[in-house]
């Protein structure tokens, strides 16, 4: 965790959000509510188009999109805050657990905290993540938890290993 702090340069939440290498329909962060050396909290309201074709008539947010939101929050955003010349790609999800279904119209917050690198030999950045409902009848309830790991990749070259 101290390694994160030693590489950070001051960026605001809005600057980090602008630098995320994702755009709709692959961006699953509407806002960054908190950004510090030890924690990042993002928010997203799921839309109908996020669930197209996934259980027609009773749409559910695909689990992989919840994992992508967690990766954007815990890995990519922290990588940008640390060094805006690099990005971080997801390499592993450990102890991932889906607790509740998320549907269009649900707003969730993702909280990520730096963690010791997990079992992945390439992991250079690891975060404990939790996605919880914000508002509505499930307010505060957990939708997903896990530990995600990633690896730095250069942003200024086309060769990405």
C-alpha cells in the first residue's frame, strides 16, 4: 500500500474520470465520490442498454460488467492516479462472489482498497472491491465482492504485453 502512495501525484476525481481509457458503452463509472491513497469510491447507475439481451423481459446486469466496474474503479483509476502514463489491465479475480442481482435503474457504488498482490505472478496492483446498492429498497446491500489484480501496461505504445 505504501508503494501506491509513493507514486501518486495529485489528481482530482474529475481528472481521473476524464483519463479513464473507457467510453460508453464500456464505461461503468458515472462519478468518483472519493479518491485517496487508501480508498476509491465510484458510482454508476445501470441503464437498459447495459443489459441488452441478458434475460429479455427481466433484464439483469451481466456479472462481467460488475467485474469491469470493479476493475475500472480499483485498478484503472488507481493506475491513472499513480502515473498517468500507464494503464492497468485486469489479470485475475479472486474470491469473487455475486450476492444480489443488479437491474437497470439500480445505482451502485464500488469501494476499492489497495491490497497485497494475490496469487497471480503478474499482479502489480491488487485491490479488494465491494459493489453495494445506493438508494432504493436494497440500499447498502452488497451485490459483488472480490479481490482483483492487474498488471501495468504502457499507454503510449501499441505493443501491449
